[in-house]
C-alpha cells in the first residue's frame, strides 16, 4: 500500500517546495521505489489555464490534456513519470465539483460544508488512482496560515489519522534568514511556523530549512528542541548551483534517509545516483558555450518559460556545452528605429517560443526573417511556428497580406481559428465565442513525419506524439503556396488536416513545431529537437 509524504510550506512563499518534492521523489526512485507527486493548489481558479504567465509562471500541460501548475513540470523532469490530470487539484475545481453535485441533489438534503464535504473531496483526490505506488508525495501550495490553505491542512490532518501515522510523514519547509546586522541566523520564524502547523493538528516529522550558509550545530539543535523533531531531521537546504544538483545535495544532508527512518523502513537499498552525477558532470564541465536568443513576450519573468529554459539546458547537457539564454523582447523590434541586426547577430541560434496575442508579433516575424536570410539556426514553437509560416507566406510565397486571425480580421488567414478537430475521443468542436478556460487543443496528439524530412532524422522516427496547447492552426490550404516558397510541411496530423511541423530544407536548421516539445524534455533524456537545435548552435558558433 502506498505511503504518503505531505509537504507544507512555512515562513515565506517561493521556497522552492516544488523542487524539494521533485528532488525527494528522485532520491526515493533512485532507491528503487515507485513514486508519484501531486500538487494541491489553494487558489480559486479551476486550473491555471487562464492565469497570466506573469503572475503564475508557465502553464504546464500533461499528455491527458490538463493545464496544470508549473511544479508538475519539475516533477516530470526529475522523475520521468508523466504527470496526469489527477495530479493537480485546485480549490476552484473542488468547489465546482461540489456545487455541481449539490445542484444535482447528490447530497440528499444535507447542509454542504467545508468539513466534511470539501475535506472529503481533497482526501479522495489524494487517495485516488494510486496503483502499486510505494510513495505518494503531496505538495500543498501556499504557506501555513493562509486562509485558502486551511481546508487542505485539515484534510491531511484527517488523512494522517484515517490511514495511520505509520503510513504518513509530514515535511515542513521553512526559511532560516541571516540577519547581517546581528551576524546571526535566526530560527524564530521556523519555530513560529511549526507552532502554527501544530496548532492545526500536524506535528512535522522532518524540517527542510532553506538557509544561505551552513547551519551551525547549535542552531540545528535549537530548532530540533523547540520544534519537537530529531536533530538529524532538521535538514539544511542550502542554495544550489543548479536545480539538478539539489537531489544529490539533499541526499548528502540525509533527507531520503530521514524519510525512510520516519516510516520505519530499515531495509531500503542505497540509492543509485549515477544518473544525477553524470548530469552534473556535463553541466559543470562544459566544453564550450552557445548563446541562444529567445524572442518572446514574457521575457521579464523567466518562470513564464520554465520548461523552455530547462529544455535548452538539457540540449546543452546533450552536447556538453553551456547554454546562455538572451531574453529579447519582441516588442522592442517593432519600433521603427529599432535595430534588429546588432541584437541578433551575436546569437548562435534564434528561438521564437509559444505565446498569445498580437503584441510583439511583428518583432517575432522580423526575427524569423533574420534567421532565414542570415542562415542562423531557427526554432519556432507553437506561436513561433505560426510566425514562421506568416513570414514565409509574406516573404517567400507572395502573400504580403498574410497574418493570423488571432490578431484580427485578415485577407490571408495563413493561421486561423480551428473550431473542429479529431482527438482520441473523436470529433472535438469549439465555438468561436466560447469560454476561454480549457477550450484549446490540449494534450498529446500524434503527428506523422515525412520519411525524408530533417525532423524524421532528428527523432529517428516518423510517428511521434507531442503535447499541444493552442487555439489557432496553420491553414492547410496554404500548404502548396508555402512549399513553393521553400517551407516544407514535414509533419501532419494523421488525418492530414493539421500542419504539425514545418522546415526549410535549404537552411542549416529551420524547424517550426505546432506543439510544445519542451514539456517532455528531461535532463537525463534531452528532447531530440533541443539536442539537435543546440548542436546546430554549436556549429554556428564555430562560423561566427
Ligand atoms: N496563440 C496561439 C494559439 O492559440 C499559439 C499558442 C501557443 O503558442 N501556445 O494558437
């Protein structure tokens, strides 16, 4: 039967609980256990699909088409376990389901309340669909003491009682700040946070404490004494040079051993951490470096492109080079006096990522033209592929009026809204003026690649499956015109209706994909498109 590990946060937000959960999962996996991670988000949005990437970072999409918190991306990158719809729940979704049941009369006249109805929903989410798991790690979003997270804390308190202490462990993450004026690390916020948690009925077993310098023994002992945990269970979590160094670091600090001890598991095998050592060796001992220009919209907040950033790093791991990312604001390229060339010339490759809306689109199209005409490796992802098609239509296919209907009425809708497509469940339909939430082409779809195409050589396969998240599609009716201009449609949906990949055979590396390959890249299994793109950037760096 699965054991449960609950991770709560204290003192401040942004402690990196997602990475902590992912790293612990990786360590347990390295000992041969079967692990899964779930995220409980206390906000009232049904899912993060409609939230601004500026506020909440990227929306991570699963194979089964859920729009989820970006922490699920960390989970998948660190464990290789594909995240599912059932791994992320929000207060919004719980209330939506409860209210739907109440309207149907399912509660048979009962008064519907936070306890037990909301807490029961949370508990059934946590305990559903566990299969033969050894450990389920549950990360509770937010910070203990938040009003929104109270029902979640209450639900895990009940769960600890329902399924027995022996099968649950509670890890509380805190911050130990250094006060420069006093020259001291302060344990009081941790003490207070643990007191808050115990007042809600949960005594943590392990404290994972973010701290910016080594934690002296005295402070460790003090925290243990005041917080009622073993001294060895106060684990210092120092800042790491790379997120991929975190699992090894936590192992050295004894996190996985303490977790097993808290469960009373004494016969677990030692972890095999070779894969993580190999990743760090490649990351920290590069044989060169490349600079990639990412021309996007949300360049101010890197969490908005989290998976993309990581996939580029993975491409670097595959080629043993350091990848420097230059975030370039597409809008800047739109000013009449803007000089695009001086900014793009130092780049060894150019990437136009996914995005929504018209802002910056002309700057992105100009960057595609630069990459095409200067023969710089170019990678267009989702909106980036759409921009590559519009650029091709305007400048190589004699369609100067080409645009996307996402940006308004256009005479040549090379990219247009799609209201019908085939999914695994059959025909999907959307109304042009329907809801914004959960109404895109979402999740894994297959594509068939041309046998002689560049992408088939990169994938080593002609049938692929990748994750989608978009409303608009390149219009297949423009295929012949665009191909005459040199932009080949090398990947199509199995029914031939939806263009999935375009490429330019007369260019060193020019690929546009309608899907998001970055979502499936892992440090120990870099995505082939990113590995190949960085390889092309390395070649380019030798030319300039
Ligand atoms: N805005 C475009 C669409 O909806 C592209 C979306 C994306 O890049 N994820 O089709």
